[in-house]
């Protein structure tokens, strides 16, 4: 650990006993629940006792009120925009032995590979050829994947361009770094650095992460975002893997983590992820804490109500139907056209293409990007590849300054529409193009500010008739 990291005085802010006691003491009387829902609609983050009250609801009718409120809050904060991205696995070598992961070091069947620079560029060209603008680069935890090496890959990602395509935002999912390592990543121009705690429950964490591996250090992982923010990476992503322990506890853990970051740095996580455990190569799953579809919808709704301004990510681990339901309840970001096997974007672009010995876990939504975009449009959503806030400095505390009063809508809808116009012009199928430009016309009519509406319309016209791109607000 570097001297800079040691100065942070890492503190374990997750108190298992207190979380359990808060959940046990929660009394979700209807009147109290409705007070909490009103607070959420006022766009105020909930505290642990309020969140616990929602999590302890048993009355199905009251849960329906929660779902209705989550839908309204999601629309109030994010409108009908859905941000799209793709994961790109760069290397799957790993020194950890996580019980639930196909990349665990004891799995002798998994194909170990790190993309060469040429393979990496080919993958980037394939992704750009589909229309992707936002990526999350993924590595296992291994000494070969140092901060300097990951930063080098990030620079290649930004430099590789194909036709009218270019990657505009590179997020990271990788092992925790020390402060100096995060500074290296910051200098490379990364967006969000994402580290999942997996389980906030100490005993469970220890049971699935052997103590003799790097990941066996609960506190080092828990405080990874503190070090990132200390290094200037002001957009961080947290997450828990649902199905390892009680889902209510994990929601409370995510809230506690959010509150810790807010109190220490003045801004919470940029995103929260909540994937469910999936089938993986040579993994025997303990199903005692698996989360049903109905309870999973409760997870999404409560997270949206508890943290109104935090992006919620729902990945292709879930089925298309579950993702559609999740979008209604509060999800604001999804991946699309995803492939987990290293090198697979250039190998397989249509239909099913999964090999468990080449991937971290099984996906349940392998549809091409255009199919996902078309469904979003038909469902009334604006698919968005917007990256303007990140690239214009509206991140961290600055993002909150814009978003909390609702001013971010000045930028988000116009930028979503211009990035959608780019996709429709350059990459979409004829059906998606037809439906998409129809959606754009309907959305333009809803922009009340005539000058802004005319400005958006003018930029979309330039996109359709010239080679101009990236006309962001």
C-alpha cells in the first residue's frame, strides 16, 4: 500500500449488527410508508430506517404503491432516457478464487487469455461498427493488469476509430487500486471506476472469497472508492452481487456505502449495480439466498427510491423481459449487444454465442444492439449514448449541482436525441431508423423552450445530411 493510501485511515463503515437490527425493528405501517414515498418524490435520499421500512413491507397492495412511486420518480429524474453501453473483456487471468466466478483461479477449464493490441483494436472496430460509444473495460485481478497497463489500454480505446465511430467514454471494472494507481487511471481519461463489494455481509464475504487471495481483504475492497475519490476519480460505481446473502441486507449495504461517500466526499456513487448470481463454468451455486424475480423488482424499486439521483445499471445477466420491467421501476443504464468471451465481438454478432469456459458467467440477453435499441424505441424510451457531462466537466460534485435541482434536463434530453440521431443515421436497420426518427419528432415537440427545440432540430439535421458528429450540448 502506498503512503498516500495509508493516509486515508481506512474505516470499516459497514456494521452488520446495526443493519440487521434496523431491518428487524422496521415497522412498515401504511401511513409511515406513504410519508417515506413522499420524501422520495421530493428527490431526497432516504436514511437507513426509512429504507428498512420499505424493505420490510409484506402487504402486496403497499408494494404496488412502492412500484408506482418508483416509476414516477424515475420519470421525474431521468425522463424516458436510457443510457447504453457495452462491456469489453480485455483479460481473464485472475489470482482470486471467488466461489461464484468462472474466472476463479482454480478453474482449469476456463480459457485464459489477454487480448493483444491488434485483437483489442479489432474488438473496438467491431463495437464501433455496431454503433457503441460507451464501453466498460473489464479485467480479472492479476499482476499483469497493473494501473499502467490498464491506462495504456484505455488510451488505445480512445485512439481507435472506425468510419464515423469512436469511443467517447471508457469506464473501468477492475481490481481495487491504491491512490497512485487511481491517479494513473484518472490521467488516462477514464470515466467511472467500478468496484463491486459483492457482499456487504462480512461472514458471507469471507465464505466466498478465500482469505489467502487479494480479494479476501474485505476492508481493502470496501475502501477502494475512497482511494479513487482521493485520487480525483470523482465518478465511482458500487455494486453487490445478489444471491450471496439476504437481498434486504445487501440493499442496506449499498445505502450505507452511498451515505459514507456522501459524508466523506460530498458526492455519492455515480452508479449502483445489483447483478444476480448466474451460472458459470465449474461453479456450484448455493441457492439458499437466490433472489426471485418478484423480490428482484423490489430491489430495483427500493434502490431507486432510496437514492434518487444515482444511476442504476441492469445488465444482460437478466432476461429481456426482466430488463423491460426493471426499466420501468428505476433502471437508467443497460448494456446491449454484449459478449463476454474475449475476442467475441469480431467473431459473433448475431444470435446466441456463448461458451461457459470462455466467459465469467452466463448471459440471458444476447440480442444484437439494434434489436435492443428498436425495442426501447417502441416502448417509448430514448436510447442515449450521451457522454457530454463527463467530457465537459459535469461530473462528481458538479454533476450533483446540475442534477439535484433538475437542471440536467437542459442537457440530457437534447444530447440523447442527437446521439440517437447519430445511431439511426449511421448504423440502424431500416425498421429501427423509421421508428427512431418518428420518436425524435415526437420528443422534439415536447421541448417547451422554442430556442432549445430549434437548436436540437438544427443539429439533428446536420447529423443526417453531413459528416458532423458529436454535436453535444
